[in-house]
C-alpha cells in the first residue's frame, strides 16, 4: 500500500528486492544469489503444496486444478534440484505421478528453507501480493528468482572482464560459460510461469500497474557489462527506466567484456586456442540469451495477446523488436 505512488508501482519494491538483497551473503555474491533463487522456488513448492492440501493460508481465489498444480510443481522441483545438486537433491522425486496429494506437503517440507533466526526472519515478508488471486504469489517468487539469477550472471561477467584485463582469455571463457549455464536455468522458469492462466495474469497485473520487468536493473547491468549497448537502446525505455544502470553504462570508467576483449586483442598476447575457446563461450552465451528472449516473447504472446505491457511498452511487439539486440554486437564472434 505504501509503495504505490501516483497510482503506480515500481518493480524493485513490488518484488521486495531491497529486502532480499540484504539477505545475500556478500562474501560469495554468485553462490549466494544462485542459492537465493533456489530457496525462492522451494518456497513456491511449499506454497503450492500447502494450498493444494489446505495446510497453508494464502490467497484462495482461482487456485489451479490438480493437474496444473502437479505440472507447476514438477517444473519448480526440477529448478530446485538443479540448484541444490549433490545429496540435497537426491531425496527429490523425478516424477510426481505416483505421489498422492496427501504427501505433497511432506515432500515440500523436505526442501531447504531459510534459517529461522537472524535476518532470515525477513524472508517470509519478501512476498507481498497486492490482489487476491492465488497465482500472484508464485509469479512474484519467479520474478524474484529471475533477478537473483541475473545478479549471479552479472557477477560472472565482472569476473570475465577481470580475467581479460589480467591477460587470460581462457579463464574469462570459464566465467562466461558459468553465466551461460545460469541462463539455461533462467529459461526454465518460463515453463513454470506457463502454468498460469492468461485471464488470471491479466486480472492481477491490472493492480500492479507500473511494475514491469523492463525496470530490471540486474538484467540491464548484466547486458551493459557484456558491452555498452548502442545509442538507440541506451535512449530507449529499456534504459531510461533504469537511470542508475544507464549512468553506469555511460560512465567513462565503465568496463565491459567487449572493451577488455578488444584491448587485449590489439596487444597480441595469448595463443589462438585460448581466443577460440573464448569466442566459443561468447557465442554460447549470445545464443542462450537469444533463446531466453524468444521464450519470453512466446510466453508474453500467450499471456498478453494484443494488450500493452505492464511497463507502458507495446507488449509483444516490443519484445519482438528486442530480439534483434546482441550482447556482443561489436565483436566479430557475435556477428
């Protein structure tokens, strides 16, 4: 209620990102952000399982049917298992078909959760639906998970820049591949969103006007660390809606993978094998970025149809237009 100013929301506060970011471990920003994304999706599983079994309070209108719940849980569990790995993931079932509804809550209780002490007590209040439809809760958590993944990707790209400045394209390629692997996980979140009915999405988004993914600072920060976007994009709503990141991208000292790559290339240096490895990694990240954007556009077409986007964009036509954007548009490897 207090966040809504002049009848509009802002994405960062609608998603409680300032609070979530306080809970991240600054000693290992990448691991902490990835872990947070996993915990957020584990909370989706707990919420959906609790609602399905009547053991969790929450918005009750428009709950999905049992088949949709199982599909949603399957995709969410796959995301959580990929984030956990090792022994933590071994107890998670690969399928839900044989699990009776009465045991869904038991399954959810086995998932990792935030510690109950210290600052983590704030975790439960980092999701604040503004309408009464059931699906807004899981939608907020998915958007938060996306932000955490882009936080991790931005940190990987920063490390890639540092490696290039240190004269190591091979190490830079490793960090770029780490970012590409996270993109693959981010694309998987769209499968969970696809379990939402379009009419429900339109209903609750009507009450969140102003909050939009176009305001994602972490996505734009990731993009501008790969390479400074061309002027038309810097002057478009994509960056004017995130003025702090736009100022960073235009600052004289702002370093990027593209700049570090071109500087090191001009100076000679490492052998061709290392450069080939880096070019392959850059191409892989570019390709996964394009597939992620295509998946986003496809989902938006299903959810929005001809309607405008929530960030005052043209919706699907806007997402179609940005398919032409490239992260490494100044590098031969990207072309």
